[in-house]
C-alpha cells in the first residue's frame, strides 16, 4: 500500500532525548524544521524521511486526519 509517513503513528518529528542520544538531538531538530522525521520502527539511527514522501510500507498505522492535519500545520509554521 502506498502511504505517506505523516499519516502514520510510527512517524515522529520530536527530537530524541537523553544523554545516550544527545549527539542526535540537534539533527532531529534541524530535520523537523524542514519537514522530515523518523520512523520509530527504523533501526538506522541516521535516517530521516520527508513527511509527505509516498512510499510502500507494510508497517503503516494510520493516525486520524486531524492528527495528520496538525502535523502538516506544525511543519508549515516552521517554514
């Protein structure tokens, strides 16, 4: 099924927290400001995906349209 990450419950643009990942927090913030985030199921630490990129994903769990709209508005507010 073709989906976008912004409509998935596993997608996050929130920066990682904690001393073990402090070196990644700044990158998470910069990527989020340009509309990119991470899949919480991804095993690669340095992989960010554009929120609106269409892709095939068997792990997609849909969020509500309201949640997706709120995410889109947050991205627009950072542009």
